[in-house]
């Protein structure tokens, strides 16, 4: 297992993170998974034995049950070196202050997460989604307070746009609050939107990148194929709608390329998709989840797969995103003075 620094922090995390949305099976999360304590314990052991040192969850996963199960599995005594990450923002009740990124909600939910996971500190506390009604100054001050209180070690954001991130970092710098060290984003071969702004910002501002749903909800696992019904037991079979697929033909072209490379290398399509992500410059870690031991073991094996330049080019060629405005204008008129961050989007389009 390889370990990478999380942004500009001194914290090193494994290139694979264990995701726990499959723990609990309460409410909407049931279509993702419903692992109980004993099954979850086995999955955690598999990941830790493989060298994974970061476990990611969220208070909203199964209405807190995912965090409860983590607390039971780790027994209130985390193995040395194991890091815990969780998130807050979404509704945890019906009251007017039971959602969002207000000081009230963030501090209350952080304390609730600590109790559920039976721990004294959360290593990475992430705001789960944008809140356009709470002043960012309030959110960043609340997160800074949690760090100063010793309840949280590092902070990150998730599902922010580029301007949201830059505004938050600007406020943190202005008021000398702790900055985000990472962002957790959706990024796959099928959905490369993050290359427009989020990955360049990560390179420019020194943010780590944790990737959620790196197999696009299983669409890139190789189990889903062109002109075939979704396999029973998968998220899509259960009606999962993330990510949105805007070009189905492109999706199947990507899947067929993944399957072909996998067959050539004697590995699964899922491993190829994960290896492509792990090999991206801005990516720190990919978050894997699953309902079975076989899924976790197969995904973990991706850490040993190194794609050749030719294989990466095949995958890039079939999935490269279009250059939208203002980037096509920059590509045409500013390509003599592009930065390292710019090249995260422009590299496939710049003639060498």
C-alpha cells in the first residue's frame, strides 16, 4: 500500500480509503447496503490487513447507524494509526436547525459523531455539501473552533464548486482560521467534470483529493454492459440515480475499453478503473465500498496494478471531456503560459 500526504498537511493516508455507506441499511441507504456489525467487522479487518489507514463515513449514512457500527467494530479503541473521517451538513432531524453548516448544527453534529464512533477525536471532519444560506465566515469559524477544542484534527469539504472552495480558503486565510486540507469529490473515467476546476484548484492550493464512488456506483465495474439489463443486486437495479449519465454511448465505450484492458492484464475492469484514478496526479485516495468480501478484495488489488502509458492513453482517449468556455479560449490564446494546474485539464489537448 502506498501512502500520500493529504494536501499540504503532514498527514499520510493510504491510496485506498474504506467507505462505509454500506453499513447499517437504514432508510435510503438500504439500496446501497445493509451490513451489520459482524459483517462490517470482517470488511474492516480485510481493509486494515491490506494497509488501509483511513475509514470514511458520514453522520447521514443510515441516520447515524454507519457511525454506530464503526464505534462497535473498533470497540472504542482504534488500532494505532487508523484514521477516522466523517461528514456533516445533511438533515439529521425535522427541526429548522437540524441541517446545514451553521455553528449550531456543525458543533452539535460533531459531538454526536464522536459519541457514536466512541472516539475522542475525528481525524478529518468534512462539510458534506454546500450551504448557501449560512455565511461561510460562520462555517469556517465553527470548524476552526472544533480544531482548537481538540475534537477535530483536520478539516475538508465535499461537493463544493470551484468558487465555493476559493471563497472558503480566502476567508480562512483572512481570519487565520484552519484551512481545508482536502476535498472529497466524485471523479471517474465517466465523470471527469472535476478536471475543469476542482483538480486544478487542488494542485494550485495544495488540497488532497478523496474520490467518492470511483466506480460510478458500479457502472464501471464491468458488470454493466451495453444493451443489457442492470444485474440484480446492484445499485442501478435498485433505482440509484448517481451519477447522471448524459451520454450513454460514451459510457459503454468506456466500459468496453476497461473490460478489454482488464482481459489483457488478467484483472477486473473495476481494478483498471481504480488504477487509472490512483495514477492521476491530483488524486490522493479513492474510497471503495462494497457489500461482500470479494468486492473489497478485488478493489484493494487495484493498488498493485500499474497501467502503462499506452493503456492510460486508451482510457483517456475514450473518456476525455470536451473543452468548454472559457477553457477553449484559454487553450487557443493562452497556451504559451499554462501552469501545472492548468495542464490538469489541457494536457490531452496541447500539442507537444
